C-alpha cells in the first residue's frame, strides 16, 4: 500500500505542546514528527513533512508532491474551515489524503464544524489527540494504493 507519505501541518501547529494544552495536549510537533518518522520507517514507507503558517507555502508543497507521494496526511489547522485554495490544490494533484484534527472539531465552536476538505478525504480523523496522526499513517499504509509508476 502507500509507500510514501507527506505529512502537512497548517497554521499554529508549530505551537503544539504549549498552545491551549487542554485542547491540543502537551506533545510537541517535534515529538509528533519523530513518532511519525519512526512509524513510517518501521513500515519501509518514505516520510516527508512540512509545517507552515502560510497557505501558499502549503499549496506549493502539495504541488511539488504531485507524482512523488502516494498519500498526504494533513492537519490544515484553521485553513480547514476557510481554504478553498487548499482543497483545490489537493484535488489538482490527485493525491489521496487523510484529514486529521487533534481536537474533536464537532464539539467546538460552530465555525469549526465545516471543513472544505472532508468530503474529498479518504478518511477524517478527529478528537483522538495526536494519536490521530498515528492512526492516519496506519490507515494510509494499509488502505491507500501506491500511485502508478510513470
Ligand atoms: O484540532 C485540530 O488539530 C485543529 C487545529 C487547529 O489549529 C484549529 O484551527 C482547528 O479548528 C482544529
């Protein structure tokens, strides 16, 4: 199944571990990335990642991944609720993706209940804390087929 995974984290996720710990927990992004890298290595999956607070930087990275990765795991942060451009980028490169939210967005403010991505995601994982990243990678490794070689 998926042999290469790109993990993307959107705005403010660089603050993970110190940002509203009651909502997002105390695990840092660095810890999340280390765990994801180890998980992928154990599965012989190529792993890359990017966190950015800038929509266009994330979009450019998605474009760059075209034809190079089998799956994207993305926590878009607040861009989940605002970004048609991010949706269009993912659709435009035709890479299957898994949407992750650390918190249960459906238990929070109404504006967090809508996602511009969910209807196109292979799976949506929310409310599992940072375990959601592990679950997303496990799902992708089992369920997302490798892209056809050119
Ligand atoms: O739960 C999360 O990981 C998401 C992270 C954010 O930064 C919020 O803007 C989203 O609304 C929820």
